[in-house]
C-alpha cells in the first residue's frame, strides 16, 4: 500500500507538475504574448508619433507657405491672420460679399471685376476714339472751309490789287503826261527867258574886249591890239548871240595863247635860277586854306609828348601819317598857320588815335580842342595822289619819283596815273632843272611827259583838285629836301611809343 501511495503521490505530483508546467507554459505564453503585443503597440505608437511629427512638419511648412502667400508674419497665429484678413476684406474689399471669404474667391472676384472694368474701359476708349475721329473730321472740314475762305479772300485781294495797280498806272501815266507837259512848258519858258538873258549878257560882253595893256613882245602887242580892234567891230556887227559868242571865243583863244606864252616864260624864268624861283614863290600870296579839320585833340600827355585825338572814324588811318595842328578859332586856317605836327603812332579805337607831337612851341602849345588836318588822308579811303613833272629830290640828274612814291605809300596813300574826281592832290615837280649849269637834259624826260604834266594840271584845276609843289608835299609827309638829299629820313622812335595792345594798330 505504501507503494501505491507513493505511486499515487508521485502520480499526483506528476499531475500537479504537469499541470503547473502547463500553467507555467500558458502563463509564459500569455506574458510573452502580452509583451509582444505591447512592443507592437509601442512600435505602432512610435510610428504614429513619427507620422504625426512628419504631418506636423508638413503642416508647419504648409503654414509657412500659406503665411508667405498671405504676406503674414511667422509669429502670427491663425486667429490673428484670420482677424487681419477679415478686417482687410471689410476695409479694402467692401464689395466682396462671398461667404466664406477666401483669397481664392477674392482672386476670382477681382478677376471678374478687372474683366468688367476692362470692358468698360474698352467701351469708353471706343467711344473716345469715335469722338476724336468725329472731331478730327470736323476740324478737317473747318480747315477746308477756312482755306477756301482764305483762297477767296486772297483772290479778292489780288483782284483788288490788280484793279488798283491798273488805276495807279493809269493815274501815273496821266500825271506823268501832265508833268511832262508842264515840264516842257516850263522848259520852253525857261529857255525863252534864258535866251533873252543870254542875249542881254552877250550884248554886255563887248566891254571885255578891250585891248591888252601889256605884253612881253611888241609884235604880240600889236597883233593883240589889231585882233581886239577887229573883234570889237565884228562883235558889234553880229546881230545874233551865236555870232557874238563866236567872236568872244575867238578873242578868248587869242588871250589863252598869250597866257600860255606868259606861263611858259614864267616857268623858264623860275627854272633858270633857284634864288629867282624862291623870290617868286615868296611873293606869291599864300591864301590856300584847309578844307576843314579831320579831328580834334582830346588830351595832351606832357610826359611822353603824345596826345589823344578824336576822329569821326579811324578807318584807313595808319601809323606814320602826319597831321598839322591848328588853332580851332579859325574854322579854315591857312596852311602855313600850323602850331605843330602830329604823327600817328597807334589807333586806339574806331574813333580814337594816339599821336606824337613835333615842332610845337612853349609860346603856342598844343591844347585840348585844337584841330588837326591833313591833305593826305580821308576817312575810310587811301589818299590818291598824282605826280607830274620831273621829280628831283637830291643833287643828281636822275628822277626820284620812286622815292616820292615810297614816301606817299608809307603813310597809306597811293599814286595814280591820271587826275580823277577821287584825286586828293596833284604834286607838280615842274620841268627838269639843269645841274651845275651844264644845261644837259635830264635822262628819261620826254616831250610826252611835259604834255602829260600840262594836261593833268589843267584837269586838276577844272576839278578843283589842289596842286602843290614838291616842297609842300614833302612838308606834308614830314620830311625836308635836305633830308632827302642826305638820306637822313626821320625814323619812328619806338622807345617813346606807348604800350601796344592787340588790335590797336591800323594796317
């Protein structure tokens, strides 16, 4: 029995062991199964957390993008953004009434509004273009109307001018005809009156046919008396003025022949001896006067002995030109009444020039207001000089016309071949003179030259041109015959010239 008990106990123990082992196995299974389930849940939870974190990051990125799209700051909350959006919709987009309000709907609303506005603007633009076209058409019509009116006006004016021109031409022709008839009538009356006066004056001319009182030759005296006696008879016998004038012309020709013979005799007398010539010149009345003053002394500089002269114009004025200074009390003083000489040294302006004074005296000094004059200069033109005769400036027999020409050109003048109305002066050098009493003819002097001298002097007297001798011309040029003979012509003292400014010299 004990063995059975043992077996039974062992069996029970075995059964209990098996049962415990089974329970342990079940418990262990359940424990590991629960742990695996928990582990799976934990892994699932981790996956959910990671997914949630990923979703959060995506949401944050989406939020950031939305904030960038909305222009909101990053620290703004959704509530702040929503409040600002609603406030902006209410303030800036009062006409936007869509609900719920969103930017997408706002964009659609704005696009529709822009489209509507574009349509309105296109319509307005079309209306404006239509109005502009109508206005341009109206303006063009008005322009055409104005042009037509102007054309009609111009045509009317042209027609009126043509009619006026015809009327003026007809009136002028009538007036010209009347004036011509009046002039012809007056001319006929004047000619009749002049003819009557001429008849009376010609009748009075008989008193001038008296015989000459003196003559240098007895035969010429007898011929002259006989001619005059016959002329008086012929004059009294002529009933018409033409015949009387013919007698007068014949007598004048006879007298001209006598005068020419006397002039030739006088010329020979003056050429024979220098002392005789000087005596004749000294006895000749010096009644030549200047035509007028060329300028006035404005101021005198006693330090450098210069003066400022005012001219109407300094055109053509050159340095080196000489002027004579005269007292202004006499408007036309005599040529030899000069107070001093003034040599141009510079041109200061179109109306002012500076001169150097020469030959003045303490008793009769050069003062402001004195007049200056020169026969070798006229405003704006070079003086034209004609030289006739045989020019002898030194002691030899050769002609010195080139030297005299150089002196004239040095002061801005020019030498012409013949006398004309523009001639300023004629320099008469006379016939050639013998040197040392040799009586030898001057080389190069021809009869044609003597004829030219007589012709030019006659032309000068007819035109009223001044005729001066060589000595007078040299005096005007500021030199003497002695200086020409010795070759010691005066030179400009450059050390006493005032400072020269650019453009103040005349050339």
